[in-house]
């Protein structure tokens, strides 16, 4: 069987890069993009900010202590999506086999593209060049015979990097890398592996499969194959949507029960609108709460039937009567969606939210 040619492409510090693109005076400065300063988290940061220890998912308050001279900007998701579409359009010129992982990264299967566009490394260089010249931002790339290897490779020479893992050099490539580079190896697994004398992927490859399975179960089997570079997954053209949600960060603690209920209703209303836009419904409802100390609690409940309706419990006041038959409720939701799309998400709301 002909070896696969997979490339993983990852835009460098995407949100921050777009901010520099739109405001060139920010070039070379420590930029942090994220939520409100009091309660938000870092969504993206420039490499200049990362030198101070700033990283994604870090509390903004922590980032400000580490990098007080940083330039802190709000998330502009609509703009990032616009630039993302331009980037993915360039990707699509070289292959239709694209698996988006997020707004700023994707796997591309180049196996069938080499006849038209040359060797995979050359294709990667041409993609990188096109993104820089046409959009003005940089992309790091990893070229390898599997998704797992390509993902690791793209991260090694950031920013604006290109790392190639030839088919016959997989073991040599993996041998010296720290064990943390493996997917699914968090702090707890690293500590457990350290007790077995494992610090690098090469160390792991020399641990027998039996030992790994006894220590980690099925996860041990997974680690064993990855340590030997075995990953036969195909590039998936469409990734199945697992969940739809909406989050909100508040500048002050919510302590009033009424206010909390209104916020939950607002979030449910927006999630139901997104469900209907995608033509899907869900059975499991999950509520995630993060406290001021960043402690997080999650609770879920599975309904008997899937729903795309954000209607609340009895006792809440709604603009329209509750208990409508399903067909009428569906038509009502459709009408509300059209109003929101034309006049904005606050144009029509349940009566309870008029206090929000």
C-alpha cells in the first residue's frame, strides 16, 4: 500500500496575528486576546507575550501579572472566522481532503495531490507562501505519513515552521521527543510513566505492551502504538459535531438566584437557536459553572427525547404562551429565529429576560 502523505497546518498565534494584520502598529508587541480582564481567560497571545509565560486558557488576571506591559484585546470572532475562511480556501486549492480541527488548524491528505503539485514538502511550502502573500499571516506545517506524526511535527519549529518526517525516519524522529508530546499524556500519565523510567517517546517504545496494558489498560495499548508511530486514521472530510454550547464570563459574581436563572435561560435560548441553525437536536443538557477561583463544576441530565427548544420550566414568564403543541412550537421558533437573524439576538426574548 502506498504510504500516506499527511500535512498538519496550524496558523501561528491566530487571533493575535489577525489583530496585527488589522493594526500593523501592534507588530512585535506582546498581544493578549481574551475575555474580560477580571474574569476572562487568554484565547490567544503573540509570541512576544508568550516569552513572559502567557499561554492559552490562562486567567487574564494571571497574564496581566506576568506581562503588565501587554496589550489586552477582546475576542473578535466574526473577524477571525472571516480570515479563517480565506486560509481554508487556500488549503482547498491543493486537496479536497481537508479535516478542520479548529478555526485555525487542519489536516490535509496530500496522497493523491503529488501528481499535480509535486512532493508533499513542496506543497507545504507553496501553501505557506500563499497564506503569507495573500493574507499576511504565517502558518506552521508538519508533513508525515500519519496524522499523529504530522501534528507533532507542525509544533516543533513554530512560528512559520516546516518539519518533514520521512517514511523511513519515524523511529528516529520520535526517539528523543519528551513524552508530553504524545496525545492523551497529561500530568498524571507523565508521573505514572516517570515511575516506569519513561521520559521520552523512545523510552516508552521500549516498554512492553503487557506492562503498559497492566498499568494503563486500553490507554496503554494506545500509547504503545503511538510510541512506535502507528496511526492509521484517515483524514475525515467532515468532523461529526459532538456538542453545541454557549458560555458567558461575568465581570462580577452572580449571587442572586433570579439573576442566575435569567442567565441560564438566556444561554439556553441562544443554544437552541444554534441547534436549529445547524438542523440538529440534543438529548443531554450540560451546565458548566466556573467560580471566581477558577474551580469548575459540571452537571448533566439526559432527556427522554432530543430537543432544539430553549423553553424553560413552568413558572417562568414567556412572551408567548407555553405548552404549545410541537408543530406550533416549531413554527414559533422558526419565526423567532428569523426575527433574531434580521434584527439581532436581543430583538425578541422571553419576558423573563426583559430584566436582564
